[in-house]
C-alpha cells in the first residue's frame, strides 16, 4: 500500500536536518541576542517558527483555563470575614467584586467590622456598550469592569481602569455610577497603557504609570523586538498626570528622570540592558510632608531595578532612593511622617523571564513574600508581621499590594491566588476571596482600606 522510502533519500533528509538545525539555531540566536540577523527576512522567519508552538499553547490554555480565575487549591470558603474581634476605627473598605451573572467587576464600600454595605458602583448596560466599542487591549488579564478603583472621599467619585493590571482606558464615575469622562490612551501621541498601581493627590489629580510612545535613545543599544507594547526595542515607562476633570497635564519619562538624576547607570551599566528595564508598578503622590519628602512628591517603584525612590516634580530631583532589600517589589506606601512600607515579592527573576511562577525563585527560605518598613529617622529597614506571613498559605509571584494602619493591622493581597489575607497583632485573623460557580477563585479579590477623619457626608444620602 505504501511505497518503500529509498535509503538514500532517508539518509539525505537526515543529513540535511543535521546541517540545517545548527544554521537555524545560529540565525535564531543572532536575531534574539547578538543582533546580526535582527529584522532580516531570515531572522524574522526563524523567530516566527520558534514562537509558533508557544502561541498555539497559550491560545489553547486561554480556552481551557480562563485567566480570570484559578483553581481553589487551598479550599478557601470565600467571602469577607474576620475570625476575631478587632478595632479599625474610622476605616472603610473598598472591595472589588465580580458579578456572577455578567462576569463584569463592580465595587462595594463597606464597614469592615459590621460588613454593612454603604455604597456600590456598577457599570450600566448602556455604558458597557459604549466602552466595549473602544479597542481596549489588555495583555496580562482579561478581567473587565471596574478595576483598581481610587475613591475620592470628598464627592464619592471613583477613577478606574476597565481591564485588570493594564488598560488603554481610564474612566471617572460619580457616586451615582454616571460616567464623567473617559481618557483613551489610544488617542494620545505621547503614551499608552495605564498599568499597575496609581494614586490621587490632595487635589484629586491622578498619577498613573504608562508606557511612553516616543522612542527612547536606549533602543539604539538593544537588538531585539521584545516589547509587547511598542515597535521599539526599549520600553520606556513613565507617568501621566490627569486632572480631576480628565485633562492630561503631564506625561513624564521615568527613564529620563533617572538619567538626569545620575541613576541611569543602574539601567544600562550593571549588566545587559533589557527591553523592560524599569517596569514601573506604582506612582503614589504624598498627601502630607514627611521627614524625607514634601507634599506632592511622588513615591515610585521600579520592579526590575528593585528600586524605590521619591521624585519631586517641582524641581525635577530625586530626593531619596533605595535599592532593596526588597526584590521585584510592588506597592510602596506612605504610612506616617517618617515611614513607608513596601510589598516585597522577594524572588529572583530569570533574565528575560520575569514571571516564572516557581517556588525556587523566592530568595527567602520560607518561600514567602515580605512587608518591609523603612524608617527615615533611623535609616533602618525591618520586616513586619513576620510570624503571620510565615504561617500564611498564600503567596504571589507577580503583583501584590498591602495596607498597613501603622499600628497592628495589615492586609495583604496575593494577586496570583486571588486572596486578600488579614493580620492583627502578627496573627492571621481572616481573608477575603470570591468563589465562582465552578468552584474556582476569581482573581479580583482586592480590598482597599481607607481611613477618614470625618465620615463622608455623601454616604448619608446614598442609601
């Protein structure tokens, strides 16, 4: 039925295979690493062949394993709970939830002790229809709705991204869930992609990490096409300042800030420069003066440099910076006039493989994250809530955030597990999570605890 293949033909194919494989490997390596074949026909073809199996794998995985939820490995029950009675005076909790009917995210504002729901914000069907017509690219997650909301306690408005972790759309909604404005990064010539954590200053201005569209000169030194956001080989991160009424006020390159402040050497002078050298994941404005900062200074986190620094826009000066001991960190916070805290992911990354989710990458023997506290008066860094975190079943390789009340309460959000865990006096006292109808954990369960001096007046009329 089948003709016998001549031996000479089989031998010829084997010899050709043996010859071509090293040649292909040389072309591929040259395209990715040395740049000899970068952006040539042979280089582009070899890259496309190499990437094809990976693209097929991730396409099938997205169908089989949706990226908006994970297996409930730790058998959590779901819900918001404290196992012990604690004191959280003058504190509200802003909770991200998922509507099981629509799978779109919404937000509730509650009393964390009594669990009383004070208010909620939801996108209406006509609003969703308008937003979904905008091309919103989310490379990291597909979760849609109200993501990473920031609440203005004065008027009850929130500002949020439409997709999780990164989005081209930033939206402001009033306390009655009416959209006031939408800023679309696709329409800007200066930036794209609102991403990671961000903050509001005392005047309600928004500061968000973004990707800078202008080609940075460092692209001249990288012979690859690694950036997923830009046609350039070096991905410059910066921040955008947006007014309370949606006007873009500033777009600033953080690469340029570091170079102007004589810190550029840490981008390109301590090893091979990579396309995502900074990976800015938080820009937080100071709401008050402190020992090492002034009101309106910016606390900025660069994950891939393990760098936290304070930048003063009024003088274009970095007034303080520190590399580590946190590693690949997230979410630095101003706590009081002399203290900041940092969520330390504290894992070592493979070069060009920053998101490998393996326990061996953690630098600590307990294979856990840490919360670091830096005291400006004493110039001292310490870990806090070590015992509770050691006892925790949760961890996150990427992402993560926290809230510390400056005394005895800590909340950690473990992004890769969809769990927020609560600690009091260095003991685990509860958690918040959401379970889907198929028993999985939604990756949406972040909680923002918000202190207030006077109970917001608009809440009295919101019921």
